[in-house]
C-alpha cells in the first residue's frame, strides 16, 4: 500500500543523507500519513490522510 495522502497526493521526498565526512547516500522522508474514518461521497470510508490535511479540515471525519 502506498504511503500517499488521499486528499493532496503527498508522498515521500528524496534527498541525501550527508555524513560528517561528506559521504552522500540516498534516503527518503516519508509523509506523516494517518488512517482515519471519513465521509467520502456520503459514505463512511477508511482513508489515509496526511496530518496537514487533517489539521486544515480538508476532510469531514466520521463519528
């Protein structure tokens, strides 16, 4: 299952891990994804949403 936000599509970012001796290796930063129950098209559905979308109320959480 992909680590991707249902609302905004945010997923991982890539970059380099740089050691003290300046050796660079590839690494990933994962998005802060939460599984929540939300109302999607009038039905309750379990979706994966990033914390930014949760905080800005871009979805309506189910009770």
